[in-house]
C-alpha cells in the first residue's frame, strides 16, 4: 500500500516524474536508469522481499543507529533482529554507464504547460571532478536561487536571458552525483509556446560554457556560492550530530 501511494505521488508530480524519466533516458535499462519506485508494487510480496534480503545481506560490518534509545537496548534489539541472519551470496552490481537519448511525452492534463530536462553525463561523487561539476551547476543556475523571473540573481546571464525573453520560464540546475555516475542538467517549466525556444537558448548557453566562454566574475561568484553551501551543510550536519550525541 505504501509503495502504491509513492507511485501515485511520483506520477502526479510533473517535476519529479520528469527527473525520473530523465534518469531512465540517460542510463537506460541499467542501475540508475531503473525505476526509483517499483512500477507494479502489488507484485512484490513478502517472499520476494525475503529472497532479496537473503541474497543482499553479506557478512561484514553493519551500521545500526538509534535515536532516543540506550546503547544496551539498541544492542539487544539489533541482536534479536539480525543476530541469526546468515550471509548471502550478494547481489551482482555493475557500474552504471551513461547512454543518453531523447524522449517526448504528451499529457493533456498539463493545460498548456510544458516541462523539460536538458541533462548531460557528469562525474560520480568520488571523482576528482566532483567539485568542478558543482561549480558548473552554479554557473548554470544554483539550486539555492534557481533561474526565473522571480529571482534577480544569476551567475552567467542564463537566468536573466531566459526570464527576459520568456517570462513563463522558471527552473533550476541540478547535479545528481552517485557512486558510479553523475547527471548534470537543467529542469525547466514553461508555457508550451515558449518551451522549444527556451530549450534552444539553454543549449546555446551550455555550448558557450563548454567552449570556455565564461565570465570571470560569474565564475568567481559560482565558486563562492559552492563554498558557502558546503560550509552551511557542514554546520547543519554538526548541529544534528551534536543533538544526537546529547
């Protein structure tokens, strides 16, 4: 039932659904290209879950965390729940490879609105280029400010250009970095009439960026934005850790 609700929520949210489809197109029928939520949850019974668990759980270190529970009680519960679990053979995992492609879907219920994702192959999270792609994301449009007519901040003129030419356009840049692959792109929402031209403008801006045509001041602002966000995220993490420890 919970899975069915998740599927319904995903399908009703155009932005999330589009990002899910972008991964399916980028990576096809492998790893990150597979559905985030099972498309037919009713077919998954307790037996299927037990079968997967018996294969997936391998012998070795396991991390178990608890909140508002004593150490002794947590150890007792962990021992009771997992003490007799036998090591499985493991689930075969292959690194996801970027494939790319194009897909267009028609949904009459959107009533004149269009959603689009323009995405590219990017570095995985453990890559030396991880930080570089983070800077590129902020050059395209930081996740903090996005790029739309509602915001005056832009890092490379793309936001200002799009909102000036197409008042209906809004969106943000994203960089989803995983252990084996990454996806960098722009998520757009626009009127159906403006969508095609807006996507063409995005393509032109990305081509200039790829050619190294980056304003030095914009690059400096993008780097500072990334540093600020990293610093803020560390502060939040430290605060959460301190609360848990206390």
